[in-house]
C-alpha cells in the first residue's frame, strides 16, 4: 500500500483507545471487541498519534531518543498501523 | 501468593462478558443462551453488578461486553456503563437494537459507551422477522442509523444458518447501505438453542463454500473501508476452534443470575459446580475455583490432544462441544478431524441441507425454556469408537 507522507496528519482511528494496563505491564490498543498489547516502541509512536503530522511526530521522537536511528522504522510502522485500521491518516 | 510460585500463576482475565439479563424481545432459534434459562434464579441487581465490574477490573479485565438476552432491557445499563467507563474498561454493547431510540443512544454515549454491535437475523425483512419471531427488521435499520449518527464505529453481525447463508452478498450490501465499519459473518455455533435446532440450521458444505467465496470476492473488489470478519464453521472445517483462547486464560463470563463461567456455554457441562459471585470474591473464583482450574493448561488432556503439537494453538477445542457430542468434556473436540469421534460431526455435516428437514424450529422463549429439557449428550449409538 501507499506510503504515509510527511505532511499527513496522523491520529488514532475513531473507536480506538490507547492505555496503560498494569495487569499486562504494557500499553494496549483497545478497539471494538479487540485489543493488542504493544511493545514499548509501538506505544511511543502511537502515543504521539494525536493529529500532528508524521514529520512532527518523527522529530518529537528523535528528540526524545537522540541516539536512536528510528526514522525508517517509524515510517514502516505507520504504514502497518494504517493498514491494520488503527490510524486515521488525513 | 509466595514468591517463587509466580511462574505457575494463571494469567489474569482480560475480557469480561456480562450477560445482564436473559430477557429478550427476540426469539432466535440459533441463540447460544442456555435452553433452561427460565429456571434460573433472580438477576443480579445494580449493586451486585457494580461489584462484579470493580472486582474484574482489579484482576485485569479491560474489554467488557454487555450482552444477554437483550441488555437494553436493563434500566440500569447506563449506570453500569458509567462505572465501567470510570474504571477504564473499553465497553461494548451487544444488542439486537430493538427499542433503541435516539434518546437512549445519547444516554449511552454520555455514560461513556465505546461501541455498539448490532445484530441482524437476515438481509431481508421477511426472513429476519420470521427468525427473530417478531417484526424487527425496520427497527434494526433505524437503530443502525442512530448508532452511525452518534459517531460510533458501527459493527453489524449476521449469524449464518441454512436459510440465510446464501445471502452473504445481500448482507454486505445492506451493511454498506447502513454505513457499517465492520461486518461479522458468524457461522452458527451449536450451543444452547442452536444445538436443539441443529438439523434445521446447519447449511450444506456447498453453501458454506459459496458463502466463503462471496466474502472473499467482496474483499477483493471493495476499497477495504468496510472490514469483513468471517467466522468459519468448525463443523465443516475439520479444525476445532481455540475455544475461549484456553479455558480460564483470558475470558470471564458472569451470567444474569450471578454464576462465573470460563465460557458462556459452560453450564452445558455436567458434574461441575458453578461459582456464585454473590458468595465468593471474583479473585478467588478465577484463581482457585475447581471450575476455572478444571481445564486450565494441558494436564487434563487425553489422547489425541495430549501429544498433539496443535494443542498450544487450539487447546483441544471447545469443552462444551466435546461433552455434547462425545459424552466426555475431556475428549478432543470432535470438530477436529483427528478426534476418533469426528464421525458424529461428519455425519451431521453430510446430512445437512440434503433433504428438507422435518424438524420444526424451536424458538428461544420462556415458554419453550420451561418445557424443553437441557440438551442431552449424544446418544451412545451415534458413536463408532469405544474408549
Ligand atoms: S440471539 Fe436472538 S434471542 Fe438470543 S439473545 Fe440474541 S437477540 Fe435474543
Ligand atoms: S487432536 Fe486435540 S490438540 Fe490436536 S488438533 Fe485436534 S483438538 Fe487440537
């Protein structure tokens, strides 16, 4: 499927919710009759899907984790997340 | 729990299914509710449900389904949703949509409800209303529009059975017309009332194939906006379902009369006692009760499951189906082609849809619940194998 462009505004899809679950010691993404347990990096990305642009999201992450080379991974993850239906990309 | 025992501790429940009431304005003959519901004791009251919600949340439950019967019949539904929302649950309402008007949708939304799943009996009014046992098709369509207008993701569910399974394309067209986001096409699971009516409900193998083809065709041609889930029929597939993701591992059902169950059909099983949430804390029920420990893990298994590599994936299938079709809940689910008793399932499938069944549908209602006995396990003569 197509790539998510830099200027695209990314947000969780309607009906999706991200929260920390102590019992699972993980962030989970909740949606109609379903849930996925997220690893730390997925959670860090999804936390920032609040309507900002992909570019702003990557910059913010890069600031938080200056030593990580994360851009390519984030871009790839965004496509997967979008195709899974987790995200609304405008 | 002492340190060092932690590794053997069962996982916490993640899903709570709250069957708020067995009252229902509809009478679907494929209903998976227990056949003898009319004999059950009084429903949990508001306070009792509130403690169930709190206790289950404290254990780790985060997905919450309000179902029934028809949960909209509980006047305290909004109170329960509001508390569930405050506790951090993701709340799902599983409804037939009857009597759902704009004011009620608004109250549900204000209480914090996350999602509504609406079920149809068929894609055309005549069959829908005949199976529902009451005129309801137009009301359901109206309810679907209200759900959509309130900004909810809309999930439509069709249970598939012999008389409607040929209409998968029409179901998908109806769902598109109503603006559904997800459609669930769920082949009937033969529990409860559905098992009583199995001969009349089960589609032929040919029908099942056609329905699958229609689903795949839709997926290939559509833009992917509306997601379609097709729940395969285990009878036809030769593969058992990973029932409740493993007994006592993920799912917790609490029934209208306060019984805690690892699966909503568990009451079909003989010789077990069902813990009562009015008498025992949920934590104790989940971790320590004989019921929840009965089929936990793999130690209870017999052959062929015991030494089968698939056991980690399907947990030997459904315990209730094993009991109802083989007479022993610890047997492999006979939907599995490796079960020595798989013939019982093959025979049911082979007979399905070939001739017009003489069986008349038994509708799910109080009167029939009072008169119809609990389904008995398969008669011994149907078995071709002796242990
Ligand atoms: S399946 Fe039909 S009869 Fe059973 S609870 Fe649902 S709507 Fe009511
Ligand atoms: S033998 Fe048992 S564990 Fe193996 S596939 Fe069949 S049901 Fe599953």
